[in-house]
C-alpha cells in the first residue's frame, strides 16, 4: 500500500500537481500561493486553509463582474473584477476570515489562516 501511495505522490509531483489540489484546495506548490477561481457564481474552493504570509489570489472566470469583500472588513476589499481579472491579498494573522461577493451576496467563502 505504501508503494502505491509513494508512486501516486511521485506522479503528482512530476506532473506539477500539489497534493493540496487533491484535497480540494488549489495551491501552487512551488510558491505557496493559493488560487481561488470565481466560476458559475461560486468561489472554488469555497473554503481554503493557508499559512500566514501566503499570497491568496482570486480570478474571475465568469462573464459577470464579482467582488471579494471581507465580513467585518478584516482584509482589503477588491474592486469589481471583470472576466479574467485577478485580485490578491497576503494572508495576515492566524484566524478565520469569511468573505462574499457584494454584487451576489449568496456567493460566500472562508479562509483559515494558520501559523507558518
């Protein structure tokens, strides 16, 4: 069984995939950057865990504009993002950060920041 897991891990690393992607979080393993795609009126992944100091980037893949707004103003609000536009922040202090789209308030997400 360990041989199979080792082979899967090696294959994932050689193909450029992060093991975080398998767990449902999109991260660039080489830089520690987290990516959140806005598509079909949803944040994907909806919940993500990052380390303090990591860069988090949202990219809008919808034809409609969207925003990223922190509940409680815990991080900077994005401007309106048109198709293929990006918005990034650097994860701050450890904690839980909820956010939503001010244009479409039913779109919600959560970032859990942990110590590096």
